[in-house]
């Protein structure tokens, strides 16, 4: 049996075809969005939102190591051994076309596993993603921060890629992305675009951000807001005249405020609220929901909170519980709650009521909307 600790740098041959590529190619052919590999189970594909187990033999512990470890260079091997997991990108060729995957190699119950997300080769426009029209307006700010909030697999990266590609097609700007790993590779149109991958192009995020201020960017994508240092650096870039895009794991647009504050000690919260009120331009919460039609297979359920004077005041004054009501009162400005998005897709007969009720943050309110009862917000100010 091959042990994790026995795998050495000498095992890595960068240009040699590896066995796992067959699984990746099969995933591409079947329209799979995610690949799951687990010891003692056959490969599992996510197709149109549903997990499907392949009719293959289970993968043994030694076989899993032999399948997955050749994908990693020495840097990622070191990270894997130190952290118990590693994130990296992989390109697979199918009939002469390159397909890109985002890989997370992990350990669970002491055994190696893998989750891979297929990155679409073409960046779809807003209408093909079924996103609301206001997304275009969120691309037009001169400076500040725009965050996409949601859990893993909610489509945040695809939405941001669509936003950056809209800018690429409509403005003459310098876009700089700092990613770990790079997901979408942009084709330059009107914009000058530089994409830097942690590990491959620069040693770490903090060095990349230090360099960024000398690289004359107009717009920056800083990837995921995972920790205090990342957010502090990103908000500072927004304060100094850049338009900064990023993602964050949060359950809703209003809930993102407390999620950010949780990264910092209590004595910094007042200053952070002031900084967010001044520099945040919009927070978009997103979920993906399976449809009841052939195409699209899934649609984004979107919550949008732009920072108008009302929202800024509530954030400054620590009245986050009123943010949802503020969004309801400001629908004419393009803001919306998850229930508004669910209602729209139910009306268009894209999603089932049962599926909508399952993910709705306020089922009774959604039921009233579907009955034609408009729930008004009150008591904001």
C-alpha cells in the first residue's frame, strides 16, 4: 500500500498523462459540475445539481493516493501535508480543447479524498445566467467594494466572472485578479487584464497585495475574504480609489455585515462599520436552485443590497436587524430579497413551490406574496 507520507517530490512528473484524467474527461462528457472521490466508494458526479454514483469499482486507499497525488507539485504537496488539504487548479485536454478544474484535495477520517469543480470555458453574460438587470449597474462604480456572498457551490465565482467580463467588454480599465487558484481565464477585450495565482505567480496573498498598489489597477478581484488580514487589505484598496470585487461565505446580504465583524475583535467594530458604510457599494447574496425545466438546469436565487443612505445609516448605527426591511422599501432602486427572486422564478414556472419553500428564509412571507398579499416594510428609521 502507498502511504501519504511516502509520496515524494520524485513521484511528480509534470507532463506525464495521469490516470485520473480519464475521470475528468468522463465528467466533461456527461456535463458534470463537480467530481467527488472518496475511499471505498466509486466516483460520484454532480449532474444538474444531483449526485450520481458511477458504475465503477470502489476506489481503494492506495489507489486514491496514486490517482490524486500526481496532480500536485511540491508546493501543494507540502501544503497538503502541513494543512491536511490543498487547493489548486488543473487543466485537462479533451479533443484538443482545454478544460479547467478547481481542485480541493482533503483528508477525512485519515483518508485522502477529492472534490473538483469544473470551470466553464466560456463566461456567460448576465442574461444567460438569469441574473437581474441591476448587475450591470454594480459594474459601473469608480471605487469601493462589491461582495458576492453565499456558500460553496452557490455560483459566486461565476457571477463575479460575468461582472468582470462585462467590464472587459464595455470599459477601458486595468483589471488585476489575485486568486487561489485562478478559475476563469479572461480573453482581453477593451480591458488590460493581469491574473496572478498564489503559488504559481506570487508567494502569497499579502505579497500579491503589496505588489498590487504598484501595478496601477483600476479594478481588483481579491478572491475570497477568508480572514481578517484579507478583508483589511481589500477594504484599504477600496478606500484608496480602487473598485474591489470579492467573495465571502455568508448566508445573506444583510448577514454579511456580522460575518465580516466576526473576523475582528469587538473594539474594532465601530471603525469597521464606519469603513463599510463609506466604502461598500453592494452585497449580493446568492444561492443556486434546481429547476423543473430542461434548461436552465439551475437558476441563481439572488438577494441584492446596495449601500444607499438608508443602508449606510443602519450599518453605521448597528441596526442590522432593519436591513431586510430597508431592502424591501428600496425595491425601486433594484434591491431585492431572496423571496423576491424566488417569487419571480415561481411565476416564470422555472422552479417548484416546494423547492422554493425549502430554501426561503421566510416561508410564510413567500406564501403571502404568492397569494397576492404584499408585505410592506415598516419602522426602518
